[in-house]
C-alpha cells in the first residue's frame, strides 16, 4: 500500500460513523449537497473521444498503480476488468500478465468499448465484452484477480456486481476496486469546482451528473464502511478499504477545463459558444491555484481502494 494511504480499522470506522450520524452537514462545503445518487451518467461516443485525451494520462493511468499496489497481476495470470471504459486498466493488465496470460474486460457502453478495441495492446490479448456487471455471467472460478477502477458508483447494484466477480474468481483470488471520495474544496477539488462553475453559468441541473463520479458517499467514514459492507455482503473474506491520496494532472489549463466535455452534457455545453466561454472563464479562475510554474495543472485527489479475497472453499 502507498505510504500516503490512510488506513482506519473497521471498528474505529463504525464508531466514528455512529458518532457523526446525527450530523447531516460536513464542516467543508461540498458540491454533493445538490447531488443525487440517482443521477444518470451516460458514456457515449462523444464522452469516449475525450475520455482518453483528457483523463487517461493524468488521472486513470497513475491511479491504476494505487490498485496494483494492493493486488498486482503477474505473468501468466488470468484477470478480469469490469467497467473497463476505454480499456485503460485492461491494457496495463495485458502488459503485466504478458502473452502467457489472459485479460477479459467488460463494459456496458458501446462507444467506450469501440475505442478500447481500436487501441493497440502489448502483452496478452484482451477480450472485450459488452455487458452489465450487475447481470454478467462470468466463467466461474476462472480468474486469479479482478479489478474495477471507478465503476462501482455508476452501478445500480454494486454488491451484486461484486458477488458475480467473486464467483468468477478462483478460490483465494483477489478483487480490487477504486472509488472516488466525495467532491469538496479540499477533496477532489477539480470536480467540486466543475460543479460550482456550472452553477455560476446557470446550469444547476447539470451539477448532479457532473459530480456523479464522486457520488459513492458524502464522507470518508461512510464511504469506507459502505465499501467494506458491500465486500462482505458479496461473500469476500478479509475485506480492507483505505483512502488513497494522489493528484489529478493535466498538461495545461485548457485541457483541465476540457474535463467538462467528458460529461453527458459536454456536447451541449461546448456547442454553445457564449455558454462555453462563460463556463471556461469561471472554471479557469477556480483552477488558477492549481496551475504550476510550467503551466501544468495539478490538484489533490482522493479515492477509496477496496480489496477482498474469494473464499478458499
């Protein structure tokens, strides 16, 4: 586990959760106050086009390593990646397991999978499958390891998705998932300021969808407990959850602002020249504290990393 990880024993998490249950507000103002866990975030062809160019290098590839520090695939293993998106984790796994290994990757968005299939892969051949992780019938007792990077918060029944993954793992197999913590001025501020910039240009209606990636919970204690409870309910043993600290990095302020185009409202937002201009000005002003001397943008980010083991019997 990364030295930056913050590990909290389950007993203390439960105690803290009970102690603060009577308080409905956080001490830090959060965008999640307008967030609905039912907000729908679609992943179409337009989103896929920006997904790799805006998010891959500075967010998803570095955060892969946070999961791999917990459970690292090795040469010859058979691994599963659910909610693969454009295949970022799957391609990293293909390199890790090599030509002797096998990678199966699933997603329910055809536009994302089309981009994943078109990308070059080194190492193992990756089999991309279109399907819903909550309904998937994976090959049972087949995989050595399984991963899910930032997908559980979008699923209708994450516990069921985990249960199906557990059945697909060999006895003693490992499942590792990453889920963003909530968006606030101090935790995942890029998404917090994205939501606030949308408010400032009068698009309050887009905010719940904009912050959907950070919708797993409204506090670290709640999120950690929820993930551990899901793992237990899904049948995993030795459940463990940590809160990892990292960054969101972009080569320039313009690219950072383009993160808005990944959302399902992105095309409408960017197609309206006046609206986009007003939004971009607001968002850039908010992101100014994170601009480095060389023009790159680097903002703090936080994510839960959860791990469970398939029972041996």
